[in-house]
C-alpha cells in the first residue's frame, strides 16, 4: 500500500474534525498545567470525558466489536499525540485489560471491563523490584495460598500511575524452589486492599512513579490470572508489546516502533532549537553561522530521521539511544537557557518563544531513555 498520499473518505474526514474539536475543547491549559505540576501523565477529569464520549471503548475494541476502523484508529492516535494528551495510565490499562479478558475469570472480566470503558477503572504494572533489575523473572514478591485467598508480601519499584489506579497487574513468586520462569503467578490486585502502601518517586524529568509495598495483602483467588506458576505465559504478551516485539500490521497503519511518542518529543526539541539558531540576534548574527552549531544540529536531525525509520524492537533501541546521544548536543547549542524549567521565557539572543519548553522536552527524552532501558 502506498502511503505517500492518503486521501480520507468523507466519513474519516468528519471523524478527524470531530476528534480535533473534542480534543481542543477538553485538553485545556489546566490539563497541561496539572500534568507539568504533578508529573502524573494522567488527568482523571479528561480521562472520564474520553470514557463518557465512548472513545476509550472504541479505541480498545476491534472494528468488528464496534470499535474504530483501522484508519480512524490511526487518526485518533495521531490527533491525541498532536494535542499532547496525558496517556501513560490509559496505555497500561488497555494492555492489562487484554490480559484480563484472556486469562481472567468471567466474574473478574465483568468486574473490570465496564469500568475500563467508562474510565473509572485504571490499571498499572507491578513488575520491577527494588533490587531486581530488568529481569522480572527474578521476582521475590511472595504470594502464599491460604484457603481461597492468597497472602502477598514484597515491594515493587516504578509502578507508574499506581496512585491513580484501582488495580495493579502484579507478578509474584508462588514457588521459590522452582526455576524462575516456572515459579511465577500473576494477579490483578485491588489497590485499596489493606496492607498496600504507595509512595511517590520523582524522576529526573519531574515525572512521578511509585514504589509500592505489600504487607500481608490478602487477595481472593478470583483475582488470579492464568494458572498457578503459569504467570510467565500471562506476562509474556504484554512484555512483548511494551518492548515492541510484535509483528507489524499488514496495512501499515501503526507506529513503526513502540517509542514513537518519545521520538516525537525529541523531534519537537530539534525543531525548536533549529528555529532558535536561525533567528538573527543583535547585528544580524545567527547561531547557525557557527560551524560547530550547524554540525551538531545537522547531526541531530539526521539521527532523529534515522531512528524514526527503524522498525519494531530495533526502533525502540534506536530511538532511546538517539535521545540520549543528541540531548546533550541540543542543550549545548542553546546554552544556559537549557537549564530553565518549563514555563519560563528564555531570551539568550533575542525574543525566543518559550524555549524552556524545549529544555523540558530534552529532560523528558533523557528520562525516557533511562526508563525504557530499565524494562
């Protein structure tokens, strides 16, 4: 299929126009301010509006189930990105919901799925442990059976969104004597259960994640997903999605890799720096006239373009590496203005339109590399 030119049908054009109108109305300055100040990458009021308007159900369901068509899905993804919708918590919720429908009981699906579609139920990932590194199969969080329940003890790091969620997709060890991939059991644990403590952690870019402690947390067996000691089977599919190790869609209507959102952040930073260095200062001098600046900017543009073209899991690695490599160059080009926090106006040479926005994007990009390298 040739995507050099895509002509939308009248129906798809109308869908795009309505999506833009909806996002322009509801993704307000208050939503963006809340995201900057909390670092949550989530806004409950906005999320509930998506649910009430039917967008969450349509995005999650297939076309045959009443969801978006493939073209509409792609339009919706791109328009959300354009509007800078806080997205992380919905991403984890949608991914976990698929595991719940595949491995959970009918009772659990009925408890969870309607709330997912309305926006009232959100789910986060309980994988990494404080000293476990990126190998989630070395899980030390224990779940011990006690009649019709399980008692869970342990802790998890980087449980992003836990303070805004109702359930955690939790990996536990149910047989400490078995081989590590044969000792795991997955649970969907209600986060209002007694014995759970959530503590916030700030990352280098100001985002919030959490460490979650589980102290004698009692969970009914109905919240178990899949077989006892069969957790790796349950976990493997969402891990593949998170790492970008999934087959591409035959119609090409998808991102080339899992980190295209972060790549867009980096591309915007490059564009902002390019706009700044081509702006004449006093006496008509431009930063771009300095050969070292032109070289660094050109190298950054080339690296971003190459990373955007890399598919699948290769693209994930290429984008993460590129963000780390070129961020320091871009900050050097801008100079001291790169140290300004989001929301201030920097004027290193002449009037510059909120260049601190770009510096925030750089810190986002650096943090994104660190986060993705840890998974």
